[in-house]
C-alpha cells in the first residue's frame, strides 16, 4: 500500500488527549507516526498532502445508520450509503437490522459483511435484532448473531413492549458481552401519533405523540440495566424528561447511555408548521431566531414530510435539554439515524408518509454549528462523541490515532461555508429537510485503512 503523509494539520485525538499542529503518517493501512517521527520517515511511494488550517482526527463513527439492504435497495444500497458516509467524513458506520428480511439470523449478517467488503467505501458494522422479525414476540438467536459478528442487538424502528422478553434479552446479551441498543417508544402511549404532542399538533390538526411515550421506555430500560448489569444504549433521545432520567441513572452508576441526533438539537416541531426560521445573526453560523441578514435556510412549507421522523421533532424546551445533555456528558454519542426513503413515499399526506430523514452528509456540519461554533463544546469534546465514545460502547478497534491503530482518518474544515444541495448527495434518497441550508464545517478528506475514499478538494500533493 502507498504511504500517506498529512502535513501541517491540527491533529486532535480525544482518546490520547493529543491536540497540536503536527504531521500524521499512515502506512500499510495503519497509523505509523505522529509529529516529528512522521515527517522524518522516507518512503518511495509517499503521497504528501498539505492539510494546513484543517483538523485531522480519528475516522468518524456513526453508530445509527439504515443501509436498507437487503430488500429495500430502491431507498439505499450499501454502495450508496457508504458513499454518503464517506462524503460526510465517516469511516465507520453501524447498520440497523430493520431490513427485509430482518437481520435476525447469522446468514443475513454474513450476507451484509460480504456485500460491504465488495461494495462498501467505509467500514460497515452490523447489528442484530433483539427479537425474531423485530416483532417483539420471540427472542432472536443472540449467541449465533454474536458468533456471526454483530456488534450489538437492537430492534430499531420497533421497540420490544414485553418487559419480560426485554429482561431475558438483556441477560443473554450480557452473557455474550453485547450491548443492547433500544428505540424507546411505548406503543400504548404513542398510538398513531405522527408529531410531537403540543401546541403545534393541535394547531395543525395532526395526531400527537407525547414525550411520555419515549420516557416510559427510557425508565424501563434504566430499571432493567440496573437489574441485569447489561449495557443499554437509548437511541435517538428527544425529550427533556429522557435526558433527566438518564442523567440521574448515570450518577447512580447504572450502565446506560444515550445518543442525540442533529435534527433533534437543531429543529423543533414548529418546523412542521413552516413557522420556524433560523438565521446566521453574526455571519458565524450561530443558530438563533432573529432578524439577521443572512438566512441559514430557505422558507419551509407547512406539513413538509421531510420533517417527519421517529421520534418526532420536539419543543424548544426539549431541544435545549438535548443540548445541555450533550454539554454535560449525559449524552455521550452523536448519530444520524440516517433513514432514506423514496420520493414517492414522502410525497403523500403527512399522516401517511414514513418516518425518517437522511443525515450522513449534514450531521458533522450541524453538530459543529450548534455545539462548537456556539462555544458549547470544544473541538476535542465534539470529536469524542463521534469517535472514542461510540467505539468504546461497541468495543470497536477504532476511534484513535495512536501508532499501530487502523489508518482511518477524517480531515475537515470547521469553518468551511457551503450550501447543501440536492444534486450533491451521494445517497440514493433525497428525504432531507436541510437542502438549501447554509452550513459551516465540512469534511474534505476521508481515509479508510490508509486509502483516500473521499476528497473534497485537491490539496498540495508532493510525491
């Protein structure tokens, strides 16, 4: 393999607390050296890339992605999904099991691994289902799934309602050292809700989805994690109550964690009414409502189904609580919940449209804008939520830049201004609410196993 020298960038590795302007050398698919040792080594096939003024960090990890294969390739494929990941700066993604057929048996796990090896641009890790056919009635063969190579189990897109089944699944998962990730939704409370229950659901005449519908299952998971000692991860949390429950449980030492998605800490339910506007009030990409002169996003029509997601967009109070949870460490991990759908599926009445949006290509920029550029988090703390934290939860050999580690590297410009346009996406689907948005922060190079799989701009190269 060729050797790659990334010269002059700000290298940030939260795992080792390294943060300095330095050279980084990747050779034979591994991190070879950082600092003076990197530039001193000589290779006949060395490619030198000047990354001055850019941030160099461990390859970003997204632990919540729907690749839709097998069975739903009209929405996304492993090839297009991993291309979108690379474009967004992600070197590793974790795919969810709600495919067709579901990932509830070893054969499907092997199928995805083989296809990802042939067609994927980035590392693809697989989760298995908690229950057969993710219908919450009978436990999936957790031991066999572990042997086939899954990194966690989840019924994402669905939620196990039977508490006894969930308890036994946690006990089995602990035996095989597998974390359990859960989509927190109490069906008896949510019923047929399509948006957050509150002022805007009443004003728009749409069926409401109460915050308690999420919080009930978060509380259940806390109790079961405490009972069994199994690691439980609550996916895409969206309410203030969920954050508070998690905060209190973690203080008691309960093995439970949570993640946040950019759409939940950027938008609120007012977006569905077309009434929420964001502005770059000082030209620096800081979110806030006001009368600034640089619109961050185009005008939104009401009842836009690209704002329909599960869990739904919540109130301003909930959004602020998610941000607080990210800042104080209650929420350790950021993920996209990348959920592609065909245009024709979304081009229906709000009630009938499927839940979900794409997110791999915008989540880094939105996170930088809401967390870093607003001075809520430093760069190292933000990067940790995309690297060392998800790697630690799932036991992945990723998320670090120490010599000998896999040569997965992300290079991004935290100040790069750009507009996300529909024709730019690498995904097969276009169900994003962020088209036309002015964004700040962008991945410019993605390196997987020492190979450049995405490059936004041609930097200075010396061979």
